[in-house]
């Protein structure tokens, strides 16, 4: 085993194997190692509770991509994709390897991508045992007895205890996550937030799938019904992707990252697990996630009810971004394997902090493309460092921080898929505020959002009349079973109608201003989906085809 591990790590610069390097330990052994090393504590359900230290969320300003011959002309450089020098990367990797040389290490081999034609073989080197368990849970696991002595398609070296020297190493501060597409290595240091590993590989796939496989990578969850009707849910963290796709009446394909193959190739999950937020988690509201938090699962930055080993999910003393990581098999109704047909319904989830957008609206292709490129939502507290309350943001393709390529590349792929799948319908779902903006209105009730999605997925809206929103042009249903009628038109939920009109006009201007950077490359069809800055005369009610 030691010899096998040594040969696997030599390409990463480990000339001499550390005294203790564990290869592909099973979850039970990793839990035991984490407890032995003081990395966590068991809860009363058997889950391993761990803290991530100073960083309780991703640090996007410390994410870099090595700029070299491969990436110079293809990466969308700017505030999101920060360039890193190749020589400084090599020096930093050498320093990390030297730092890890005398430590106990945990090595894991896994896959990213459930479709064989696009699958990445991963090799991961962790300083922490619980991080290796996280990778075991979140990435796809090889079959028992499978030969994993492969040349990795991509490798991760994650050393939270190693801190960079910004004056020497070229980083912004001591923590960093750096992708090198030529060397096929991701370096992570100075942060114990496990999500950096997961999202780092997501960034890799967002670069490779469009350029090498003509495949659309998506920041979305996905499920499929008994009739083979797949649905996908786009949205940033905190908008409800995991919660809404975990449906007892449908099979879960995955909760966060997927690919959509061209033609009739269908959907496939990138991952082998789920990474769900657990702030205010309640068994009666989210029973599948609640039951998944058991032995082998991880809970991050949570706290116990005093005097017990019971997790207090309402406790925000560490962060709002408390999470759980568990294998997808811990959800009872999952799709096996994690693939599905082309989606019949596409949901754009937005946590609209202004309370302007309808809880449900139908989008034609123009509006779909426009809203996809806009990616409007609100960053919710705790998802990133420094976010303490909802902040309105535009994130292209509902995941701009994960996109190495220009957003129009992904939008063009989505447009092609809509053309090739004319039966697919696109919906905008506001899981944010109603009755007013943040601080005045209240958050949309989960039961109402679920009722809206159920009505869509079960065909209950086929005979319902729709009418356009006067500013955004999206089509609002006139009635939905189980949902108060007034809730369907956001203006009706505001006590002050003039204040709503002003808020809608303000939000429309923000959309238009944000889209200016895409407008020169956008087609007339996409631009037709823009909101109107002056309300038109109401159009007659429409019926959904």
C-alpha cells in the first residue's frame, strides 16, 4: 500500500512519501482518524461535527487561475478569474509539498462526472482526515475493488495549515485556491472550508466541458419523475436548489452541479453527494436531509444544544453558512446512476431581496436567455465571507464565480439546448421576499414554493391563464392550487402599491445596467427579454401552451 501511494504522489512532487500516507480509507476509518486527531466530535445521530476555522465560506477574491499558453486567450480574465504566474505556482506547490512531507496524509481517488465520456479521474491529498471524508462523500466513488492506479486527470493538494506569504508567493493574503489547467493541479491552502475543493473541481469542469466536449456545465440541482420528466434548478447557494430538488415524489439526480450533453445525451451529475445548508433545518420541513445526517455524514460549524450531543440547527453563533455533507445514497429516492434525460422543466431560482419578482413566472426563450445571463439573486448571509444580510447581486449563469470562460459561451450552449428541446419550459421562481423588500416583507414560505413547483411538474397549469408582468414581461399564472391568489402577483402583496412600482422600476434599471457588459455580444432575441423601464399597457391574459 505504501509503495502504491508513493508512485501515485510522485507526479505531484512528493519525492519522499510522508511516514503516514493513507490511501482510500473507508468512511469509518476516516471518522476514527478525525476523532483521534481532534478534528471533530460525534453528534447524537453519529454524524461528525467539524469546524472550518476562520473561513466559514468560500473566498472568491483569493481564487486564481494560472495564466499560460493554454488559458491566456480562453479564460474570462477580470475580477472573477484572477491571473496567477506559472513560476509562482510551481514554487508554491513545492513549498506545500515540503510542508506536508512529515505529516500524516489522507489520499483519495475519485471521479467527477457520472457520464463516462466526460468523467475526470481525481487524486486528492488532504492534510485533514475529515476533508478526505468530505471528498469521499461529495465526489463519485469507484466501485469496490476497482483499479485506481490511474494517471489523474486532475489533482488536489489541500493543506489548511499551510499559509502563503503574499509578498513572496503572489497571493492576495495567506489563504488561496489556485487552478493550473496545464499542470492539472488545484492548490488550496490557508483555509479549512471544505467547499473550496468541491467548487474548485466545478471550475475545472466549467472550463473543460464546453471546450472539449461541447457540453453545458450547470450550477443546478436536478431530479426526475416516474414518467422520466427531468427538471433542473439553477440558483446560487441559499436559493433552495438542494431543498427544492429533494422531493419525496421524484428521484434526485444531484443537488448542485450537472452537465447537459448535446443532442439527446441528457443530464449527468458531477458529484456523488450533497452539500446542503442546515441553518434552521427542521425534520418536518426537510425530512430527507434531516435523515441523511447520520454516521458517515459531516456537519460544519454547527453547535450543540447545551448539555447534549444534539445539533442546534438554529444556532448561528459561528456562521449562517452551517452545512452538511453526505453521500447521495443517504437520500432514499435517488436516481441510480446519477443521470437523466434532457429536462422538461428548467427553474431559475432567485432569492429576490427587493420583493418585486413573482413567486412563479414562465419565460419564453428571449426572457430565459436574458435572465440566464443576468443571474439575478441575493447573496444570503454566510455563503461568502463578510455577507451578513441579503445583498442583491447579478451572477451570470447563476454561478459567475465558477465560470472560467466568458458567460456568453454558456448562454449560447443553453440557447442551443432550448432549440434542440422545444418541449422544455423555463420558469423563474422567487424564493426570496414578498409583501415588501428585505426588512419590510417576509421570506416566501417553503410550502407555497413547493406547491408552485408541484403544479408545474404535475401539469396543473396547462389550462391556467397567464398574464405578463408589466415591467419584466414574464408570464404570471392567474391561479395555482394551494397558493393564495394574491401571492401570485407580487404587487398585490405590498401595502404601498406606489412603493412597489418604484421598487420594480429601480430593479429594472439595475438589470439593464448590469446587462450593458453583455449587450454588444447579445443577439436581438436575447435583448428582447430585457425589462421595460416604463410600464406598458397591460396585455390580455395568455394561456400556457
